[in-house]
C-alpha cells in the first residue's frame, strides 16, 4: 500500500480549495500516466481517466477553506481534505489504476457541483457509478436529501415608520415564519425525512431613489426523497402573502436545485461494495445523509445503479481536526478494488 499512501499524502499536502483544484488535478494526471493510463483535464478542470467506461469511480478534488498542518500521528493522517474527500479520491484513483475502470476527479463539489454537472452533460451514461465521499470503510451511503435555493424579493412604497401597515421587510419575515411553520416536522420523523428550512442572508431598507422600501431574503431548503423539488417550491410560493397592496410586490426567484436520491440496497453497486467489505472482514452498514452530494447530480441525469462510498469519518468533514485513519484508508482501497473488479 506504499504507492496508495504516497498518493494520499501528496493530495492532502496540496491545497485545493474550491476554484483552486489545478495542482491536485495535475498530480492525479501524473499518477495515472505513471501507471500507463491516459488522463487529461477537461474544459472545467475535471480529471478524466477513461478506460472501461462502463464502470465509473468519481470523487471531488476541492475542499473547504482551512489550514490544518499535514502530519501523521497515531496511525492517522491530518490535514484539510484528508477525510472530505481526498481519502475517497485517492482510494478511487488507486482502485481505478489497478482495475482499469474509468475515473473522474471533479471540481467544485463544495460550492455548486460544477464539475459533476459538466460531467453529466459531456459523458455518456455509465453502467454503474461509485461516488466518493467518506462513509467509513464498512458502510455504504444510499441516500441524500436534495437542495433548493431561492431568493425572496419584496417591495412596498416608502412611508414614515409611524404609519400602520407592513413594509417589505415585515412581509419577508411573515412569509418565512409561514414557510417554517408549514414544514415543521413532528418529533417522530428523522431529520433525513424532513424539509430543513434555513434563511442564509437578509437585507432591507429604503431604495436608492427613496421611493420604495425593499427587502430580500436568501433561503435554502433540504428536500427528502419523499418529496420533489417542484413540490417544495410550490409550498414555499404558496406561503407568499396573498395581498400586499396595489403598489407593492412580493415574489420568490429560484436560483438552484438538486433533486434528492435514495438508492436500493439491492442494486448491483451496493452489492459489489458489500462483497468487498465482507472480503475485508466487515459487516456493511447502509447510510442516509442529511446533506447533498454529487450523487444527487448523477442520479438526476443517469438511470443506472449507484452508491456513495469512501474511507473516512464523515463527522470530521470540514472540522478543524480533520484526519483519516490510514489502516481504514488501506481497507477502503481494497474494498473499492474488489467492487470495481466485481462490477466489471
């Protein structure tokens, strides 16, 4: 496993905050070329190593910001991205080089999934996909919630603050209260099965010309597989005030959406990963994640079996003590290699 660990350390030692992935991409290209494989950067900076294109191993090269000195201690490698997702990324590159399956390292997963979106637009559908994110070496992730992003915009005529009647900012606050109340979940439902509502930015005040009062609210909602993006959007729009006055306006503009995904544990990819885990002496746990990943993008475009897998503890994603257990990483490489061979 010396070669595999060397690649992992090289990737972790190379900073690759979203938008600055090129150095890591070039290291991956050189790794595949050293193993007799073609590899190149596409138009958005993804690393593509085509081969047996029926099976695709793919993970993201970017990280969130944060400087964590790279060091090895007590069998663990510390550093930003060690867990999310350079552990899975390196393990997939090694497994792809060993088995001859296709590999893609994508850009921008931590921001807009730009690399994954470009991939589905420019590549034929594979027969099977393993997406790389930390699940733990003996667990397989089958589900992720979706994502909806929008902006409330309201405008009312400017008026003295002593006058009755709501202004645009009050309309915004009332609207968001109704949205939260509509999606309020009972205590018996898990977070994965809920719509999570989050305002992330709010602004309001008198317009530049002094004739109107304006308000905007940037919002994000997570969508469980039991609902569609369209159903959540319709509910949010239905909470808008029905009457705001003839000279006022309120509306929601939708700026981004990624559908939820929930795969069957009986699909061929999940079965191949379970067989690899058993071969390493493990018992498989199936996971559902409350966030969103590039697997959502792949499921939205491709109708083929898929699952997410990778060594690493996802509780350490984005954390100031991010690290990966090296023995777990070795097992992850072995599991991915066995799964790729089985899928071939």
